[in-house]
């Protein structure tokens, strides 16, 4: 097809080129002839104009000289007062702006002569050098008639006209006026003819330029013309004007050939543009004709390529009822059939055959799209509970029906547009909201969609699910990793028998760094890699530091200082939290005794975990270690998190009661985050509530937090408990807590957790400790 179109197009192009070439050659020949005629006409016109201009100047001077010769005033003073004569002559000169005026007496002596000198911007009249000298052309005076001559003086050439002064029939003298043949005359002529003009004088073998209209940049060109040479691209017209005193006076007129035929050149360009335009339009027409002839075949070939690239939506229009038109019609039918089969295969590749929901392939595509939009979203990994039991008891066909029903409910529930089936009993739902409240509401919506029983024959089967949640980009900005995090959260719900779990770093057990920390933590206690930092607690009534909280830190040989949030979950998951708590407790007792020996009596708080409370040997270890250290139990505070109490309240209450009986101060840590009930709080043998920092840090700006903290302080006081607020980061919060009855405060505004050496220096600067000597570590 391409070859056919090219052949047709090339044929038309060659034909057009032949026709246009013949026309162009004809126009070019005519152009050259017209140029020669135009140049000859311009030069002839210029020659005529010059002759008329030169002669008119001569006649003008002659007429004016005759008028001046008849002036009675000049006759009166001609032979008497030379000064008055010069004044009168200058007045006559001014009338015609003559460059020279002179008088000759009857003896042939120049009785008066004035010359007009033009020097740059200055114009002045001075007395001529020939005054009182014999007139050098005495033969001119023999004829008592007006006459015109060329007159050379001081290197300048003048066009001079003389007229006799008569008194009666007697000639008493002559008066003459002259125009200098200079560049002004040449430029005036150029303005009329458009030709550069140079005046030349030949007094021997060579010509010499005396005036020219050309500028300084063209002097070399003028010199070539004077020498008789014809510069390239220039047309030159030389003319002899006259001969005088064995000299020849002539003029050379010249111009660029292109300037002389400028009008013709413009017409020539118009012709060329017209030819080019005609050629372009002809080529476009040739292309259109060639394209129209091959268009049906071209459309078919293009459609084949379109279908080959996977686009089945475009069809060929039936352009006629010819054989090609029938072929196009059948091709469209074939295309529709291929599209139907491919759509079916694509659907099977991207959808689960059982539920017809989008599968993992579609899930990855959607996750990547959401990630590119940079908007936050959440991944809900859902697992149907007890489906294995259904398969084992009622058969896999019933299990499949339950899966299909769950898929239908999730897909039809309002707000659940992005539902994916990964296979078996696992689904993924995507939500473009990631706030904690919205997540809780979304999860409740999932449970609501599935809560209705599924009726099968005589059985009523209740569908339940567990959900793991991971947020983008809060938890991770890699979608593959995000799915893994949601799966980790789901695995935790199975392990802990929870309905819902949002991913946290504490759930992660598979990262390389975490695995390294798990392996290395076994040697952290015995290897001396642990250290205690202490954070002071300020008594808000006295303004004195009265308590310290012991906070463990792990200085890893490779990773440096590892945050507690990273290794404490490891200790809990690997069963080493008991050993860690024992080390912290023993170290805190040793530090208490060391401070006490230096005159510092501070209560030290130690954190204990839920696993510690469940360990039957933990109480015995604490009591024995306390006894061996000879430290009163009331000098130590045991802080237990609210969530540790909620996990197993009965066991926690029993163990805490033992510590209470032993004399320990007991504190509920992170109060407000563990969802404990007031009934449980009432039963706990504790002395102190420690308000979680999440409610304290924004007290200045959040009215809801102020209400929660105020009510918590009042509740604690009504139950006979003291209150510690942690997370104080500014003076406003500290003063607000003091005004509302909080007993103790802890936070970065007071002091960061510090190692003992730094803390000792800090303590000496605080109220109540300034009289202490240098403290030892």
C-alpha cells in the first residue's frame, strides 16, 4: 500500500516539476531582458537629468549676473569705494547663496572677490586671494556679452557666469557669480536620480576626483571608477561635460546593479513566491489524490495494527459497497469476536472465579494508583472465622457458598467499593480515610454487613471475622510492605483472639533489624549493655523534686542507643521481660542506697509489665531483693500499665494486693489508654493515677483534654488517690495542673531522662539540693 501511494505521488511530483521548470526558465529569461532595459533606461534618464540640472544652474547664474550688472548702485560705487562695493556684492551673493562673487575693472584687474567657505558646521565669507590681481583669463573679456565658464581657484572648481557692467555703451567692468562644484551639488543630484555621483577633472594623463556624493566608506570604490575600472556588481555611466584651459571636466554616475533593478527584483520575488505556493498546493493536491486512492487499504492496515496493539474499541466505517467495503465489514465482525474473548480472559485474570470480586492483581493496581495520588488510605485485611470447621463438617461446597455470600454482602454494603478476594477466607478492603475514629466506624460497618446469619437447609450459620489494619503512609509508603503489615496485624488478632488490630511496630517480628535485636537482646543484660536513666518528678505543692522514674536504655554495640519502644516489645515476645524487670529493680535499689548515702532521699518508680504480674516467681524475687538491699518498700513505686490490668484484672489485683501489703506505692501508668472500667479501678489496691501524656501535652489548645484531665484529677481525689501527670512540655501546662490540684508532674519541661552522672549535676542546681557536695555515681 505504501509503495502504491508513493508511486502515484512521485509521478504527480515529477510532472509538476517539469511544468514548473519550463515556466520558471521562461520567466527568468524575460527577467534578465527586462533588467537590461531597466538599467539602460535609468542611466539615460540620469544623463538627461544631469544635463538639465547643470545647464539650469548655468542659466540661473547668467541671469542673476546680468541683473547684478544692471544694478545702479553697483555702477555708482564700482570705481570709487571698494569697501562699499564688497558689501553690495555680498548682498547680491546672499540672494542666491552663491559660493563666489567677483568684479573685474576695465583694466582687467580683479577689483573685488568674495568666497564662501564651508568648514564643518561653520560658514564664513572672506576676501578672495585674487583681489587686486590681473584676471587670469583676459581673453574672456574681449566679448562684451554675458558668458559662462568653469573657473578653478584654490583647488576648487566653480561654475562661473560673467556679465559686463555698462554705462551707456561703454563697458566699465565685469561682475560674476559662481556655484562651487562640490559634494552638495553631487548629493543633490543623487537625491533626484538615486545614483551616486562623482565629479572628475583631467589636467594631464589621469583623472582626479574633485567632489562626490559618496561617503568615506566608498572612497576606494570612487577611486576605482576614476581609474576607469568597473567594480563588481556596479553599473557605471561616465560623461564628459566640457573642456577648459587644456583640462577636461566630467561626471561619473554609478549604483549597485541590484538597486537599479530593485522594482524588478521585487516582482521577481513575487513570481518566485507564487511559483513556490503553486508548487506546494500542487504537491498537496498530488498527495491528497494519492492518499484518497489508497485510503481504503490504508485504513484496513491501520486497523490491523490497532487490534494488534490491544485496542478493540475502534471500528472501520463502511466507506462503500465495493469488495474493500465488504472486507472492512467482515473485519469489524471478527474484531468484535476477538474483543469478547479477550475481555473474558482479562476478567478471569483479574477476578476471583468463585466470588467474581477483583483478585490480588487488581488489588496491586489499585494500591499503586492510591499511592501515586499521595492521599492517605487504610488496608483492611479480613479473615472469616471458623470457615475451616464449616468445610470439615458441612463440606467445601457449603464453605464456598458462605464465601460467596460474604463477598456479596461486602460488595453491596454502602461505602465498601474497593473489595478484593485474595482466596479462601481472606478479603481486602480499601478505605481512603485513615483517622482512628473513621477506622473504628469502618470496621464496625464490616461486622454489621456480615452479622446476619446465613441460612443453609436447617442450619443457621453466623459469619464472624477478624480484621488487621495498616495505614498509608503512616505505617509504610511501600504497598507490598503495607499488605504485609496488615497481614501481621491480622495474625495478631488470631493469636490474641481479637476482632480488630491496627498495625504497630510492636507487632513486627520479621524485619532484619528486629531479628538482629531479638538475637542480641539475650546478651544485653549479662553483657552490661543496659543502663538506667532517671526522669525527675516534681512535687507541685513544695516545688521540690521528690521522686524519680527509672527508665531502662539499651546501648547496642552496633545500633547505638536503642529506644525502649523497640526492645521492650522484643523482651515481652521472647519471654525476657522478667529478667529485664529484675535487672531494673535491682539497679534502682542500688542507686537508691548510693543516693541515700550522699544525703538524697528520693522515691524511685519502676515499671512492671503484665507478664511480670503473671509470673508466680516475680513477687518472691522482688520481696527478697528488697529485703537484701535493706530499702523500705515505701521508697519504691511500682508502675503498672492500665492495659496490663485490663488483660487479666483478677490476677493483677491479687498480685498488686501482695505488693500493697508489703508497703510498696502502686501506680496505674498511662491511665486513660487501657479502657479499664471504674469497677476495676475501684478494686485495685493502688495509691496513684498517672495520666497519660497524650491527654496532657495539648492542654493549652484542646478543651476536650482539659475536661478529661480535670475530671480524672477529681475522680482520683474522690477515690483517695494522688495524681501524677506526665508529658509536661511547657509552663502553661505545669501551672494549669498545679491550679487544678495535681500532686506531681513529670516531663521534658522539668527534665529529660538523664544518666546518673548528668542527673547528679542537675540535682545540685535544684531547690532543696543546692547544699549537697559533689555527688558520686
